[in-house]
C-alpha cells in the first residue's frame, strides 16, 4: 500500500493554543510536524458580520488515514466554537522528506 500524506490547517487566536494543539498531535504521532506561523490577519464573515482577527496558523503534516483522529484532537483542545480544520493531499514531495514523515507518524492501520 502506498502512503498517502496530508497537510491539515487550523488557526487559533492565541499562540499558546496553537502550541498545545501542535504538541499533543506530535506526541501522539498523529503529526510528524506542526509548523506555527503568525500572527496572521484573518478577515471573515461570522453570524452575518464581517470580522477581523489576529490568529496563529498551524500546518499539520500527517497521514490521510489519521485525519479523523487529528480532527478529534483539534476539536477537543480548540477554544473556537467552529474552528477551521481543512486538509489537502500532499501530491508530491522529496523522497527524503516523505520518508521522514513515514518514519515519524504512527503506522497505518492494517485491515
């Protein structure tokens, strides 16, 4: 079976929340790496109003099959009512980096 890797994005209002989520995911081997960048500015519509907020963005590197567990972990730790949690496939990557991801993530489930 070929490995399928994804990058999951979430944002938080506070750096401490981003770090708590990142550490939890990496410790559980649900993420090989979580990059935290910010502050960024987000402009969005929420409950009929245009809002602007400073946020921290988390870029989570994981296996596609771990998405459900990553989502549940983020939801359990995230203070937002409806946090951004979106995933995109990693279509290509250097052999060395993808090998590192493979080694650092929990093994895929065998069916």
